[in-house]
C-alpha cells in the first residue's frame, strides 16, 4: 500500500473519526442541554413546592391554634370567617402540592394531603359545632384535634418532603455534571486529531454552551417575569377597581338619592335608566374582577333567602329602556309550581341572567327575547329544586363552528375592526363558571339567522323563612343626631353623596380630604366613628390608620371605605388596624347598619327611629278609599271592620310590649306579621301600613329587642289609628 493510499485512508479514517466524534459530541451536547433544561425546570418547580410546603405548615399550625380556642368564637363572625378561609386555603394548597408532585416525592405529598384532609374535616366539624352552638360536639372535636396532633404530623412530613425534593434535585444536578464531564472529554479527544477539528469543534462547543447559558438566563428571566406578571396583574386590578368604582360610586349613589325625591313618572324613568346604566357598567368591572377570583379559586356563592319572582321583574325593568330603543319584545314565564322564595345567591343568578340577556338583545334586531323558568326535579321532601332557565332570542344566531368555543375566555362572535357590538369576551366564561358553582350546567342551541337558545340549570332550596326574605329588602332608618362622625374622603362627589345620605339620618359629619388632616384633627378632637378612604393624596388610609393606632393609640372605630376589591383586601384592612371594611359603590343600607352597630358601642344614647316625614295630615294617605273600594259605601260594615282593627291592635300592642320586655325577637316578628295582615285592608299607601312596613324592622336591631324603639313605634301607630278613626267619625 503506497503512501497515497495510506494518506487517503488516513484522511478517510480521520474524517470518519472526526465525523464520529462530532456525532458523539453533538449527542452528548443535546443530552446535556436537555438535562440542564430539565434540571432548571425541576429547580423552579422545587422552589415553588418549597414555598407551598412552608405555607401549608404555617397555615396548619395557625389553624390548629385558632381551633383549640374555638369555644370563644360563638359570636365572633369575623374570626369564624377567618378560620373558614384558613381551612379553604389549607385544603387548596394541599391539593396543589399533591397535583404537582411526581416521581419519588408523590407518595409523601399524598400522605401530607391525607393528613390535611383529616385536619380539614375536623376543622369543618368544629366550625359547624360553633355555628350550631353544640358545645359537646365542639369539645369532642377539639379534643380529637389535640390527640391527633395533626400540625406536628404535617410539619414532620413536610420537612421529609423538602429533604426528598432536595435529594431529587441534587441527583439531577449530579447527572447534569456527569453529562457535562463526558462532553468535555470528547471535546478534548477531538482536539487531538487536528487543529482544524479543534477550531471547528470549539466553535460548535462555544455555540452550544452559549445556547445553554442563554437558556439558563431565559429560564431565570421567565421566573422573574412570571412573578412580576402576577404582581402587575394584582396591582392593575386594584388600581382599575379603584379608578372605575370611585366615579361609579357617585353615579349610582346620586341616582339613588335622586330616586328618593319627588319625581314625575318621566323623571323617575330617566333616573331608573341612569341607575341601570351605572349598574351595568359596574357589572363589566365585576366581570374582570370575577375572572381573577375564579382563577384564584376565591369566588364564593352566597346562601340566603330571596324572592325569585322579584328578581325576574327587576331584570325586566333593567333592560326595559334597551328593549324599547331597539323595538323588541321581552317576555318572561315562571312555572307556577316554582316557590316564590328560595335560598341561593341572587346576585350571582342575576349576573348570569344579565350576561345572557345582554347578549340576546345585543345580537337581535327584530323580534324579541323570551326568558322562562321551569322545574326539572324536586326532592322527596320538596325542599330542593333543580330549575331550568332558558333565554331564547330571534337574533343572528351562532355559526356551527363557533358554538364549541363561545364559553372560552376572550372569545367573541365577531372579530376584527368591523365589529358592531362591544363586550369584554369574558361574560360567557364567567357564566359557565358561575352555573357550575351553583350545581348546574349550561348549553346552547343555535342556527345562523334563526336565533339562539341558552339553557342553564341550578339547584335552589325552598325558603322556609319568608319573613326574612321579605324584610331584608326593607331599609332601616336610624337617627345619628347625638353622634360625631368624621369622614376622610378626597373625592368631592363622594363627599357630597355621603353628606346627603347622612342628612337623612339627622347627621352632619365632619368631612376632610386626606389622612394627614385626619391625624392632625384626631390629635385634638374626639369623634365617635371615623369613615376613611384608602387611596388619598398627601397621606393614604393605611399610613393614617397606622399612625392613629400606634402613635395616638386611638380606640375609636375606623371603617375603611375603598373601591379596592382585590383578593385579600378585607384582611389587609383589618390587619392594618381598621375596625371594618366598606366597599364602593356604597350600599346605603349596609353602611347605616354598620354605623349603628359601632355607634351603639360608644355608650351614648342608642340610635332610635327617625320620625317619618310622611304628611300624616294629608287626606290621600289617611282616607279609607282603598277599604271602601272593596266593601262599598256600607258605613255599618266599615265601622265594624275598624272596630275589629282597633280591638286587634289593642291586643297586639300588649303582646308587643311584653315581647320587647322579654327581648323575644321571634315573638316580635310574629306580631309584626300579624299586624301587616290586620291593617292590609287600609291599603299599601295608608300611613299605618307604611309605618309598619318601613319601621317595624327597627324593633329588632338584629340581636336584641329595643324597648325604646317599641314605645316610639306603638305611640306612632296609636296616633295614626286614632286620627283615622276620628276622621271616619266626622264622615
């Protein structure tokens, strides 16, 4: 074999060797890159799980500590709610930990989840015992909690899980190191063959290593970006909530104030449209915030009595202006077998209807919208009803290819710049989540140009306490004449709104613009209650409350008033030192109730009834036209009915005083119901009936019967009855 052949075969061999080395080097390079990526992802996951583990341990110990002292929570609803939130958080974190664990740590995570399930179950039993005042069951479950020592078990298992995670991560890092060593070895071997090969392979290696470093940097940046994104999202939602809800508070509040004045029919219609538009804008804001709550698993469903028929009527009025403008027809039907009063979440149910009906009207140009409610099934005790609600329109319909995606977020029927209809694209996503949270499902049937039909179901409970459902709609009227109240609010429209609201309750509050003024004023003057906004110029509410509590040692109740409604805002306010929290737009009835509660604790004269400003002497409220329209002009029958009314009132008056002396709130409610029935013949516009409906609720402030209020109430009814009988005698 000549030298040429030797050289040739040498070159070929070298080339093959170089190719083989390049292939092997490339293989180990890819393998090392993949291992590094896996290791980095595992490191990020381990970091997240360690944080979750720490939160689980802290929550478990904190919950166990709170529950061991649960015997003192019988009347503390705020602490009960705090414990319930801790239970929910603990269960959710344990579920997440178990879901994201894999490999050798899976068994340990499942063990932690089982222990926490036991702790959550016992906690729920303790809370149930507290709510039902079952001290025997409460003590039994607290003893079980102490015996099982679940907090320490959770701690030990969590520490073991952290060690397993650390060992697993270390093993991954060792594997990555081994891969890197092999890669380095093949690079050195390759360098021996030729300088060219060294340069070539060095270029490849440098490039690959650059990619690895870039990947590491990208992973770090992605982790930081994810954290910043979450913080930015929370901050954005908080700021958006505040900036939108502040003007909405004034819009809706002044609409309510205007609605309470003397208006003609046309003006009242305009005010209703203004209020409806304000609430519709508020619903759009709530859509975005609700989506955030849904993502965080914090969306709650209420459980309280309400009038389902009134809900349908209210929704029809809400859309009346839009229906009229578009020349459409709106009809609704409720199966007469559905109970009028049910237990559920009226606000969430209304939110579902508003979204679906809004869409139906939006995409309908002629024809109309039909809303109906029917029964799917009733349980054997006729207590729980599964209801079916249908919203049908004669609009443009939905293309077949779109039906499967309309419940996805940001999905809209129209796309591009030529859209004719607005919307956030979140409504149907939220509707689907709400329906599922209420134990139901939603479906849609539609054809292009033939309209659409949305059908959803939910489970509601028949309300056995009709009085509670009805009386909750009445607004209590208190007098705060003898109290000093400070309002710290920088928004001028809200200042005027609060001033007008309080004027109805005989209160002239002191109003200032920022937290610094509040601190300076409270150094010199004493107030019975402070209402304070959170976001203000010069000094915000959190800084102000910190100075008031820690430097001035102020014990005066301070209620936070803010448009911030992001997750944890209530807890943040309470931890900062506020006594309570009031969300904007302000609910006047709730605000007055909270004020009455805190002002009562000052020891001053208790809040009493505001004397009604009804024109008692006005003939149209005191005459008996309503009664005579029923019985005719038979004066003997009229006299007999009035005599019976007076006789029944004398008995009710005696019973009412006795019930108030004994603080028997159930008896008071029973007598009031009887009185409404007795005087209903006078008509809903008669002063006697109005006073019963408007002020009867104040005889019971929610906890104890108020004897002074009872005396005032009886004197007022007596005067009105005497006046009615006297005027009738003149006739």
